[in-house]
């Protein structure tokens, strides 16, 4: 597994501080379980966070201070971490799912009964008992399918389990995580050759611009 897309700084710091909504923290932890690059950044953020907490002088976290923190985080992890090249066989695809998700599903990925929400698009909601904090679901999109351009009303993280898709941010394959800012529009196109299965967590439901609202809203519960 060659990981090309990682968590952004704000997500790393929020995760280290225990401040992420449960569904997003779940997807982040799945990525961290096989991404030494991001795990080292979390450890660094935890270390910097605890150093700040232990500082007896009053600390105000101004925007400039946060920027310095991110720069320090990036500089220190870049110099210390070299992610090993990992390979992930097909049978291991679901091993990157968090144990809680596998338990909630109750069946292997190959036996999931997908709810068809649009042509070529299936969804499986995952109930972790934390619905008030956001949604967690699997999506399966058929090879070659083009999704409508859409934005997101809140934070959303997407972890690719199998297959791949491409949008303006690049190509996302197994292990890659798309960590989208609020209001960042994109139009994913699933690459030809294999269906793409992703684990998605959103703080608030995605707001699709085109035809998907009518199709997604009853399912996601907008
Ligand atoms: Zn990473």
C-alpha cells in the first residue's frame, strides 16, 4: 500500500486533543493504524500539546501560535519519519477497518447488502451509537462512474479500502484518506477496472449540488 494522501494538520491536532466527533475519529484511527507518517505527527502533536499544558505561563492560542505549531509539527515529522512501503493484498482490504466497524457490520465486505442510492452507487450505514456527532458509512461506487460535483457542509474524511478514484486533488487508492475542508467542492471519478469501496465519516451530511440531494437525503437523513 503506497499512501499518497494524508490527514491535514488541523485534523491531526484535533485528534491528538481528543476533540474530533466520534465517527471522524474512527476513520482517522483506521488510517493511523497503517500510516506511520500520520501516527508520528499525532505523537508529536500530543507531545507539543502536553508541553503547552504543563507550561505554567498563561498561553493564548492565537492564529499565529497555531501556525507556528503546524510548521513545527511539519518540520519535525518530515525530518524524522520515513513511511515504509506497505503492500496490502485483496484479502486484507477489510483488515484496515476498525474492529468496532467490523463488529457493527457483522459480515465481511463481500457479503454486505448495499442500499442502492443512485445508479452505480451503494451505501451501508454503520451504527456506532454516536449518530448525534455525525455519520459513518461505507460507499461502493462502480468502476468508471462520475459523481456530481459537490461540497460538504462540515468536516468529512474518506478512507479508500479498495479500488481508486480521481478528483482535482489527485488519485486516491487503498489507504489514502481524503480530508476535506468545509466548503471544498470536488467531483470524484472512480477509476476504471474496479469498484471503489470507501469508509466515510462526516460531521454533517454532504450537500450535493446536482441530482444527488433527492437521492441521498432520504438515506443520509438531511
Ligand atoms: Zn497518513
